C-alpha cells in the first residue's frame, strides 16, 4: 500500500530510453492538484468518500450470482487531429477497446492474462449517440486543439463531448504538454471531484492501441488501461513519493492508494526492471514494488494485472459516483450488450474444512473466475461421488487422503480443476499414544493437515534447531513475504481423550526482529472438540509477548540455541469427553522472524503440575453477579491474564491484571448472565475454571 495522498503539482518524470525526450507517463497527479487546491470543500469530499469506501467494504458479501455481475461501460472516442497521422483508424480504436477488455477482464490466452484478478469491468464502443441515432462511437474533428496543453482542458472538452453521465469520453489528441512544457501520455478525471467540465480521459494518439502508429515502449494500449483505472477511482501505488507511510494494516484503506493488497512503493518506476526492488523494506508485510500493476508507470509490456483490492475500489465507484454509466438501461440505450466480452471460466473451489472425521459433512463451493453456469464435481471415495450442484455437501466414510475434481463451463468454454489431497479424513488416535517431535522426513506428519492461502508459504520441518532430537517445526516469517498478513494453520489428527483429563505440552522458540516491527508475528493455539470448527482459542501471543529470547534478532534468520526454548502447558480437562479433539497451531506474520515449535504431546492431567508447581487459583464468590476475587498464594506480584469464553468458544471478555502482595486480583467482567469458561494464565501456566454469572 502506498502512502497518503498529497495534492502536488507534478509526478516525477517517467523517462523514455536514451535518445528520446523525457515525458510523464501520466498527468493524473497534475489534474488532481488543479481541482480547487486548498478548497475546504475538496477536503470534505475526500473525507466523505473515505467514510463511504470503508463502509462499503463492510457491507454483507453479495450472493454468488450477484458476485458474477459484469459492469459494462459505453465508450465514445473523440479524435481531434491536425495532421493525417493523428486521425487514427477505426480499426486502431477498436483494437484499443479489445486491449482494455483483455486487461480488465483478465482474458485467458491474451496479454492481459496476468497474475491478478478479473475485475468484471468491460468496455463497449457505443453504437447509439445521445439522441439515439446510429453511431460508430467515434467522432472526428480537425482542429488546432489537437496540439493540446493542460491549460486548454476546458476548450477541448467544450469543443466536443457526449453526456459524461452516459458515456466514457476519451479525447484522442496528437500531443499533450503540461504547464511546465513536459510531454504527457494522458490524464483522467477522478470521480471524487465534480467538475463543470465533461469528465473522461485525454490521451495522446501515439500511445493508443496495440501496434499501428503506437510508439514503443508505450505501444501495447496500457496507457488507457492505466487512465481508466484513475477514472474509476484508483491512485498510483507511490501516491506520496519519498515516504513509505501508510503501508500498515490500520492505514492501508485510508492512506496512499486506499488499497491493501498493493505493496508500498517509495517513488515512481520506469522501464521494466528484471527484478522488482522493495523500496520500503522496513515496513511489515511489504513486498517487492508492484512494477507490473496497471497503475504503475512502467512500460506497457511490463504491466499485466489489477489486484482484487483495486477491483473492489472500482466497483465502489461504479456503485456510486460512476453508477449512471453502468446502469443497464443506459448500457442498452448506448447500443451496447451487457456481458458481451467472451470470457471462459477458470475453475476454482473452496471447502469448509481440509481435515475431516469419518462421516463428517463437508461443504464444497465454486470459487471460479469468469462466472460459470455449469458444474461437474467428482469426489472419489466420497458420498456422493458426483454432483452438478454449485455447492455440494459430501461425507467420507473411510480414512484416507482424497482428490477432488471440478469441471466448470459457460457459453464461452470450460475449465478443469484437479485438487490433490483436498480432504484428509482420519480416524481418532488414542491420546495416551500421541506425541509429535517434528523430526526430518515427510511433511506434514502422519494425520496432520496444513491450511494456508494458495501460493503462500507454510510450516516446514527445520534440521537447524530442535528442543530434542534432530528437527523442529518452523515458520519462516522473515523470508516468506507471500505469507505476510495471513493466517497459516497446522492441524493435528483427531484425538480420543477417553473421558480422562489431559494436559498439552509444547516448546516454542522466538526472538523479535526489531522494534520497528512491534508485534509482527503471532502464535495461537486452539482446539476443537467437534473435529474442526468451531475452534476455541486457548493461548495466543504476539511480538515481545511471544519472545523466548530478549532483545532483537535483526534481519538475519533466528536460530535458537538449547537455552532459547520455553515450554507452554495448557489444561485440556474441560475437553475430557471429546472423542475427536483436534489441536490447531496457527501463526500470523508480518515479515518478522522465524518461529519454532517442537515436542507437542499430551500427558495425563496433573503430571505436568507434579513436575513444576503451578499456581492454584481460588475464586469467590462463584456464582457471582459482580466483582470476582481470584487468590493464589504462589502468584504474589505476578502478571495474570484472564479471559472468559462462552459456550461457543468465543472470547467475550479479557484483561491483563497484576496480583497484589497477597496474591489477589479483582475482576468484574461486563457480560450477560450465564455459564462461562474462565482461562487464567500466569507465568506460562494456564488453568480453566467454570464461572456462573448471575443477573445483578
């Protein structure tokens, strides 16, 4: 995510290769700065837009069919030329529409098929003018205004324009210069700033379309893809060059380009570097600069994607300031057909859980791009073995690892997904026989399951360190930028507790990277007595609270020594009746440091306490309608972490307290009357007790 927007006069120049004149890739920033600078009404508009943007993202997720809605924007080209070379042919302009559709729709097999997302936005050259008369969607005017300066914006747009509430006006001129006489490739109107002038895009003829008279390195039609992004509400990823501020999770929606899945970039880029630098390396979760994003300023051939966050922001403006353009009535009145761009689907799927118990119901769901309307699922070993539903429910009667295959289709074609090991179904293991020491070998260990976002890093076995034996479990937060800002889970096989009380023991080793990264990495331990969701968190720590070694490791990979390990002990007595208890080890990182785990095992309740005396808490009164007193003679002056969870395992109240000299703390959680589980943690030891809250 880029830093906060400053309405400055000019973007730094994007240089052409040696021998050509310096020019600006994009004049958007200059246009933005010209919109009543210093006017408090503009600041108010930006603030209102920001509030609406964040509220829009919190709206309920649309239904599947609504999520496949395609937004069609009618386009009119106004070719304003002075010489024959500036009077572009119909074929060249039609080719430009094709480029924009390839890029915005991420059409498979086209140059626009990059690693990003199908924005479901497409463009149609209008065939009816504002009066309803037949048209090519192209107007042609010979005029000196073809040699365009930014100061002539009003003259150009008043010279020729169609209703900007119904059409995207694109003025094609022979040249564009800014107020400093620098050459521009194009500039666009931004939806937040109402203007008396018609809104749209002004672009230089020499960068329109693919081939033809288009001039390298801007000869792939990406200038209009870039400017259309601005027209629909997108900023540059380097929007406040010279600083990496605004890249954090708490500010990525309100600062910079207002999108959270584009890495921060310190300054504009040019050309097409073979290896993308990371110009903001000290920002948690920041990856290489997004040189291939359509909103960057690299060469046309270097650009290949929009992100999902950028698509969402454009949808926000198409639901508001630009909504009239994509209104179905307007689209048809412009002579366009909704959903007319051929786009075959790309198969994708999700499932409610990747680990299952014998006979447990799992729900599969279509997650394909391109909006299929036909599905053919195949579940070898499952019941049913096949389904044509969009979201089938399947059970597996026998333990094993199972593949899932999905074929999706629409009128434009079909695609197949083969998902190896989509489901692992395991029989319960007797708790008394269970431990895992994470020795080198096959990963994940027998009966375990990893869950992580596609394409990101994962837990792995490391021979570099161990509490005991020759290996341990590690998550390389320091070197896995693709995993940054995401949860990664490792889930145990189901455990049969046989009605007995057990305690969970495991060892961790971690040292924070540096003070700038704060609580960069987190570890969470949760259990489920239903063989999966819902999960109940038993223990969680982040940053300095997670560290077993004081100080900072820096950027060099942390490797723990024998004295750097700390044992975590958790009481599982409340789950004694479980026949399919699963333990989930989860980590969330922000490019911090390596996190190690080792020697996970269950022991009979009380065995750990016998090895190391732990606090024994007394509660009074219980039941209670007000303040609770907790007493532990061995806990004088210690920090006490208390947490209440309800019957669904949800945390409803938590607090960090300090025991006094008598080993006492007082707590009055504001929760409704009911029965709760109270987790009390002191010095790495966790106890559970039941608390009954009465009405006051």
